[in-house]
C-alpha cells in the first residue's frame, strides 16, 4: 500500500519545483546525497515556503506576440482602450459627485462600480503595456500572487456590487414607499464596503490555496497576466479536489450573485406587469435594462473564464475572453449606463461644456494679462525715451 502511494506521488509530482533546487536547473549541480534523496522521494514542493529563492521564482507569459511590429500595434490598441476606460469611468464618478440630482443610491452604486473597474483594470493593464514593450515577459511568484489577489478580489466585488444594484432596483420598484427608509446612505456605504471585503477575502483564500500546490518545472503561463485558470494549469498535483475547490470559490463569487440577480429581476418583472400604466411599465423596464445588459456581459465572461474544470482549459479562448473582461466590459459599462439615461447624458454634456468654458475663459484671461503686460512694457519704454530726451 505504501509503495503504491509513493508511485502515485512520484508520477504526479514529476518535474515539480523543489525548494532545494529552485533556480539550479537540475539535480546534478547539487551534492550527490541530496540528489539521491530527491530521486528517491520526489516530495511535492510547497511554494508557500517563502524563502528568498522561492519568492524570486519567475513565471514567463507566453501570450504576447513575438513580432516587434505586432507588439507595437497591440500596445497602441490597448493604450487607446485604457485611456477611454479611464476617461469614461472618471467622468461618471465626477458627474455623480458634482451634480446634486445624482445623489441617490442608484447613482452612488454606479459611481462605486466605476471606481472598482478603474482599480481592477489598473491591476492588470499597466503591467500588460510594460510587457508589450519588453522582450522578456516575466513576473515573480510573489508579484503573480499579489496580482491574482487584487484581480480576482476586485472582479468578485464587481459581481457582488451588481447584485446589490439589483436589490436596489427591486426595493425602488416593488417597495417604493419604503425605499427612502431601507436604502439610506449608511446602508449604501456598508453594502459597497461589504462587496469589496467579501470579494478580497474569497480571493485571498483561493490564491493562498493555489500557491500552496506544487508547480511543474514548465514556467510558461499561456496568458497575458496571472489568473486562476492558466496558473492552475501549471500545477503538478492533478486532483479533482483541487479543481473542486476552485469551482466552489468561483460559484460563491459568480453563480450565487447571479442567481440572486435572476430572482430579483423575476420579482421585478412580476411587479411591473401588475402596473396598469403603460408609461410606468416602460419607465421601470428602461431603468432596469441598462443594469441587466451589464449583468449579462459581466457574468457571461466570468462564467466562461472560471466555471469550467481545468481539463477543459483552452488557452486561446481564455485569452480572448479575458481581454473582453478586462478591456471591453469597463469600456462598455459607462456607455451602456449613460446612453440609456437622459439625465446622465445631459449632466455629462453640461459638465464637459462647463470644462470647455473654463478653459476658454482661462485662455482669454491669459491673453488679456499678456496684452496688459505688453502695454506696460511699451509705456516703460516711452518713459525711458522721454527721460533720455
């Protein structure tokens, strides 16, 4: 029985990282007794033994193009998309903060959603842009784990916040008289903070679990950044328990909030259909349509990325979906919410007009001051000439 277990361990962990040989390359450069001991036992490596050589272990990203011209083209495209993401989401946050008409729970949650999307794109996209300009696309184990914690944590917070926004719409439509009493400022702040804390807590547990597993010697990650599916693909210990643990975490962060949103919208549709006014029904559906579009886009990408076993991992497909999730969703969310809402469109246009007016007024003031300075200089010159005469 014991020999059978040793054979299985040797088969599963063949080629795993070992702390004693990290960065050496092979057993031959070690003392002979150590090499014999490693060949006899081949114990799994615990990568969470945070010694210097383990923390400095590097992974290599393999998804970036090798041709310099293609790298430059990708850099320009991602830079433009990132600039639009930053400008669109910041514009929403500033509009909500400056306009008193938008100081309601729905717009407070929308501003928080834009802030979270700004944060989780900042975790990944700048690192992607740097890698597109470098020939060596490496990342240390500690940096990879940190990136995964914030990426998965803030992405999970995004999913939880969409569920909170669905609850807000349910209270506003189904319980309109109790809405001011239920959705107070304190409750809104607590719901946003709870979404972020729960998302980061689940992410931290998942990342600690993944990086406690033994990794194979193949250090290449078939992806643009560190994420759970491509990193799990490097794990040597093939076990259904490991895949099940990742699926449980993904279910808690994705499937449970989505089921809550689906239930909430079922109750909203039931309540709206009971309205006798056609205009009231239209107004209620217009209010919910933007949020529902964002929910389907966000949860669709997340389900394709995380709710599948490791055996069904397809690198090219996951790379494309991850780009949609990282660049497409944060870019489309401001457009979806603003273009379908007349109030936000009007306020954003007035805000941009105000900014333009302040810029033109500043230029006019500079020109007037410049003209005054030129006149004063001319007067001084005239005085000098008169005194000389």
